[in-house]
C-alpha cells in the first residue's frame, strides 16, 4: 500500500528544509522499485553496511559511484547468448540502478562481492572542526558566599 503525503503546507512555513522534503518525496517514489533487494545494517555508532542481492551479475558488471551525499549502485549485463534456450527466466538479468542518500560526512569505505551479495561498508567521519567542543569560561573566581558591596561613595554617605 502506497500513500502520498503532501509537504506543501510545511514547505510554506519553513525555511531551509527543502532538501529534507525532497529526500522524503524521493524516498516515497524509490520504495516502489523492488530490484535489487537490499539490507541496511548499523554495525556500530559510526559504521553501516548496505548489502544488495545481485544474483547473476559479476563484479565487473556492477558500478558503485559516491558523489554529493548520494551513493549509486548500477548493474549492466553483457549480451545474452542463450536467449532462445530458456523456457522461463525468474532470475532478473536486466540492468538496474539503486540510489541511496547518504548523510553528511558518510563515506564509502569498502565494497566486496561474494556469492551474489554486494556489500558496501560506510563510515561517518565528522571533521574535527565540526565536532562539539567545550568552551572555557573566563572570569574571576569569587566564592559563592561573598556579598556584593555597595559602591564606596554610598558607604561613606551612610
């Protein structure tokens, strides 16, 4: 069951969230695509793994491209010589393209292919300049039980 959600009211009342709404709309459309099936695992706080089931493809027929926070995995098969031989083709052999939107600072670390499964390792590497840092507060140390004194002119007048 597919549901469409209209983000127009939210787009009118927010500023700077266009990319988020675009991602949500794109994600809703991409869910309709079913091939190749995939899993996304969280291996640790900053490591992820995408596993795609690409049966029938060889590693040299698959291309992985990471660009502008987007990971694209595509497969193109060579010419088929046995077209007339098959009575039924249940294993998908057509070209495919699957896109994944990556968060900021997520990089592709590695890719491996084994037994028809393509595994892509991802890692989040936040630059030092973007990490939170503690700021020291400068000032004089005054004990908590010290009282504020009136200015000297006020004391002399009293």
